[in-house]
C-alpha cells in the first residue's frame, strides 16, 4: 500500500531550507516567517519519523535522512517548475490583452478588431476598456491604444508609435438637417440643439463649443445649452439619432462620416494637439502576438480614407434638401 505523501507546503519548506541551508533565507524566498517555516519542517519530521536537519545555534545541516530526501525533492520541484513554465510559454503567445479608452474601443477598435482576429486566429485577444491608463507591470496588459499629447516625451521603457492625430469639428445627422434645414454657416448653429462630450475635459481645456464658436467668428452665443454625455461613444450615438450637433473627434466619428450616418456641415476643424498611439513595453515588443497587433493597428490607421470624410455628402445633401423643398418637387 502506498504511503500518503506529506503536505506539499511542508515538502517545499524542507527543499528551500535544504537548498539554502538557512531557515531565514528559505523563509524569505517563500514569503513566510522563519517561525512558520520551522513549524512546517518539524511537522514533516514528525510525519516521517526522522530528523532532517541538525540544528546549531546559527546554522543548520542536513542529517543522513535529509541528505537522502533532498535530491529527489529538488528534482521534483524543478520538473514542476519546467512544466508550469512550458504551459506559460504556450499561453504567453496565445493570449493578448489590449487596453483602450471606452470611447475609442466602441467607435474605432471594436468595429475593426474582427479583421485582426481573422488574420491571427492563433491569438486570443482580450480588450480591457477603461478610462484609467493601464499599468503594464501590474494589470497584465501587453499593448495599449492611448491618447497622448502630440509633444509627448518617450519613456525609456516603452515603445510608442503614432497612429493619427485627432481634430474636432461639428457633426450632425442627415435627420437633423432634414428637420431643421441646412446649416449653411456657423451662425446657423446659434439656435441648433448642441450636444456635449464631457470626456473632452479629461484631455484638454482648450477645445469645446465656446472655443469653436470663437474660432468660427460667432459671438454672443450660449454654448452651454444642450445634452451632455460623459463618454464620446454615447454622445455620438445620440448625434446619429438626430438629437443635435456634436463637436466630435474626427477619429471617433470616422465610421459614421464614411457611411453618411453623420455629416460635417463645415470645413472648420480644431486640432486637438493630441495623438492616438499604440504603446507597449520594450520588453514585450518582439513577442509575436504584440508585434502582430502593433503592425495591424498601424496598417488600419494608414488605410483610413480621410478625404472621403471631409464634408462627405454634406453639400449634396444640402442641395437635395433644397430641391425637395421647391414647389412641385415630388419625392422619388
């Protein structure tokens, strides 16, 4: 009949103490007190019915029994470590954790991520969406998509690659234009319902409706009125439904502008002074999964057709509305 094995923690305590020939060093390695470690070893000795150490005033030494037990345990723990590390190596290149801001995740990353998944079915991608910057050392994040100042200073332990710079411009839904009439000049927005993305305050104090109206030369306008949202994606969703005119990031509004769900009434844009970047620790930059995502994100950014968003459909839509309002004009 097989003899039951002693508790694993007790065997581990003995192996560490035998390797260091020091209770204090073994306790430090295992993150326990020397007293707790000694208690585990004495329990092991009682269970086995032998003494494993000769204990001196300031030192310990293996007994004959301890010397016979140690090599086998040492080999066993090394094999366990190798097995765990081998499993970790396999998972390391399979799992990819990406951190991104909620608005950017909803409006840019999520609609495109299926292409990365199709190109790299061997990678298990997990997106962590949070308003807080991820800590690469403690949060388990491998790569991040971040909104940084355009004049950011590169940190020595990070790889930071630019994707694109965001600008801000009014956008609205064709539904709103049909309801309220074409916005031919910025003055037309004096009485238009406005929508505010309050998450802008997180990044800049110099971009908002008051600043845009001032740049457009429109004075004495109440720019504080209208709906307010704490996240950009919710503000854009309301704008698509025709709730008002939003001062939006052209990056986050890109897909809606490309498809015509939103239009830009004016060509006046305000540079944000910020850039979206793909960021990873230098120690991870050459991992296959991290490199694949970095290359994919840069290719997606380069493939964006900005010319198609510069007032895409705005003038044609305005003309169509004018024509539809002429007497005798029949809808097709």
